[in-house]
C-alpha cells in the first residue's frame, strides 16, 4: 500500500483521471480536490455541505452528490467519523463542477417525491445519464428512508427508480451495463436490479423487499459503503468497521475480504493503463492510498 496523500478531512469519491491524478472530495472540508501523481493536492472547488460521491460526465465536468453535511465526532484515537444531520444542514443536492474553472452549478435539489435528503454516490451509463443513491439523513429520534434515482446532466429530468432502501450508498453498473448494483450501508447488503431502459429497472414482486435481487449480505457488524466493479464483473465494496474492500462475485457465491488499516474504508476506484491501479480512501485517518489490484477494474463510461 502506497500513501498518495494524507492529512485530509474525510476523503471519499475518488476518480482516476487520464493524466494520473485523482479527483476526490473532502466531506469534512466541503471541497473537491485534485491529487497529483506526486501527491500534491489542490482545491478545485469549495462546495460546502457534504460533498460525497463524484463522477466524470459526458461533457468532461465532475458531478457530485452533496449530502448537505454531517455532525462530526472525534474518537479517543483521534480518528473522525460522521454522525447526525447538523444544525447547519444545507440540504441534499446534485452539483456540476467545471474542472477547468471551478464553477459550481446546482442541478437538482428535489424530485417528484420531495427534497433530496442525502445524495451519496453516482454512476454514469453509456447514454450519458446517471444513477444515484440518496442515503437519507439521521436525526436524534428519526431516520429517512433512502432510494435510487436517475437523472440527466442538463437539469431536465430526475426521477425516483427504487424506493424504499435502508441507507443506500454505493452504486455501480455491470460490464454489460444491464445490471445496477446498490449497497445498503447498515444492513450490509448488496442488491442487483435488472435495467430495462435508461433510467428504468424491472422491479421484482414481493417477497423482494425493494424490487431487487439480494446478491450478498455480510454477517456481524460490517457496513457497506461505496463500490466499484472489476472488468470480470466482480463487485468491490468498501467495508466499514471490518475495514477493507469486500470483493463479491455477481452471483454472490464468492466473497473475499481484503483488509486495510482504517475502519472507515469508504471507496475504491480503478485507474492506470491496465486498470490495475486501485485508489482507496481511508477516511477516518484522512488518507488516499494506492494498491496494485490482482485484476483489472472496469473502465467507467465517460471517464
């Protein structure tokens, strides 16, 4: 494991760029950053709230899920972690950032079913639209249901696709683009949904709890965060508390855990010419690290 950058607030949402740099967010600092191959960091944009997942769109801009912010807690060992909805909560939103100028445009703050609460992660399809999760927010005596949504980059469409989910987080597409994967954090479950058209899935009837197919559920106190997909179709899910990356086969028959030294291992992305450079955010310790991955990652649409 090579540490590329440290001293970050709570990094998430890494995106491997063609020039070898990594674009990522600092949720605690409310910023979108770039880390050079030499480990030098620079601020692209100050977003405020809680910038979370990030992805490059068909226009070359960076699209960011902003969860509106968290309360923050520092544990006895000095590591930080997010908590409840804060007093200065600024509302959930989807933002577009021009990487050249840092200009920020708010695309969406609500859907046909009400305001976005805590957008978390997103992935673009080959048609140029994007799927994203709304994790919801927690307050002292209540918690939002979350869901999956689909949107266009021109601000003309955002709609609910899957609801309800319990703390939906990571989201990704199969190599063929016909399967959507969604990780639920607190249940530690990975779900799949059959895509029938851009922004549409075939929802299974009861007893499916949300219309999806359960791929895998992890035992004990293992929470799931964001995910990336390997070129062979395996789903790599960042795993909290049992810190590391859990690699799950598409049928759930094979589960492999790669441990990493941070209980808040939150995200993974793939880069490099052969797709075997894995960039992982170790959020509680504020680090972006690089690993040599045993298999190539799937190249993202528009990346």
